[in-house]
């Protein structure tokens, strides 16, 4: 929920400019107040959903993607459904009776943003929903399955079900390190699923924390990517490819014991609007080519293209049609 506000609004809710925090009790009234503003925008978010929406946009094939997650039975849940539908994504949401839809307040003052996230229903997904025939059918149908690492904090058993299905049926399973705190505090859940992961994404900060937690005495991103790609695999898995982004620095790809780097599209500072969702967009672009069996190089190029488009706009949004070739 994004809107332009003034300094008084930030002061009222005790929010600092350019910060990203989890909502406390005192922040809760802010969501309705933002929603009542004339300039309010609703953008369907969530890390995995962002990536899927971007992949769908890049593919331009109706119904090429589907998504599952949890929303509440409320007006924001209805907005989310409308948004997903407009994006061309087949969404099967688990609708929680008690928790409201997860929301993130994006308060914009003079082009600078402050984020206040109220996870709420996003924390409530249950594997029972996944096991329902109409939902498991989406898993059966999919050839490529992507889950952000954030979901390790919500429903690791759902991840395990899908990961084992992918291994047993020769499908491609992709995951993201997602955040330093996931690598640090959810290591056990992460360790359990890693053997099933064919492609692992992350940025340089996450990669370094991942290495530090495991006692790898290196800060070198290329070395870390190589080590991640060589971690043990579950039976039925052939190899793992690690893809690490580094902001404006080259993308690092480790595969088959070798490391390659690919330059990103550099953007003049004055064109940068908002880096929110750049990593999610990179994965979406990458996926759009991977599912067409294009090369790693083409997939990285598409990832860089998508991220470049997203950072020139407010939130994880994009123009009507991509012009990637």
C-alpha cells in the first residue's frame, strides 16, 4: 500500500525515513490511513509473488505461471486477487479466517521511502492447503518450481513436500537465500531443503552470511558461490547452479566446478527510482528464459533486464510489455 505522505505522518507513527521495519501495535492504524489517501497505489507484493509476476510479464503467455500463498478474507485480500489476475498469474490463495492479509505500508516523502511490514496472514500458510487436489494439481502441472527463502519461516513442511516431488519427478526446483537473517537463524530448515535445490539465488550480503555461518573463511563471492554449488545433493539431483547478484557489480554464476561473471546493465543515478523488488525481478527475468530452455547467459541477461526495468519505477511494477530480446 503505497502513498505520498508528509513528515507529520512519519512523526505521528514514529517512522524513520529510508527504513524498513516490522509493524508494531502503534503502526497498525497507519494502513487504513494510507488507504484513505487520494494517491494510494496497491501493488501485489511478497518476494515469491513478485518473481512470478515478473516471469509472467516477460513470458507474455496467458497462464504460464501459478502461485500459492496466504491472504486474509478482507478488502486487501480482494485487491491481491485482482492484482494477480490482472498480471495473468493463476493464483490459488489459502484464505485465513482469522488473520488479515499481510500488508506493507510504503510511505513516500520526497521520493524517499519507508517500509513498515505487517506480515499477518503471510505467516499462516498451512500444508493442508497445498495437499488439496485442486492445489496439488498446480504442483503436478509445473515443470519449474520457485520458493523464496522467506517461506522457511512459515511452512517448511510445504517446502519439503514440493522439493521431494520435484526430485522424484525430475523437475527443476529453485530457491532464494532471501535475507541474511534466514541464513543465520533458519539454518536448520535451510540445510534440510538445500540438497533438493537445483538453482539457488542470493545477493552478495546473503552469500557472505551463508559462508560465515558455516565457518567458510572467505568473503570472496565467487569462491562462496562455487562452494554453495558443490554442497551435497539429494538422490535424483544431478547438479546445482548458484547465482549471486551484487547490485551494480557483475552477477556470479557457479556451475560444474567453474565460475562465470556477467555484467549488469548500469543505470545513471538520476534514473534510479526505487531498488525495492530488484532481486525478485532478477529471478523472474531469469526464470522466463530458463523455462524456455535458453542458456544460463540468456537467463542472466533477462534477469538483469527485468531488474533494470523495476528499479526505474515505483515498487515492483513494469510497463505493459517487455522489450527484451
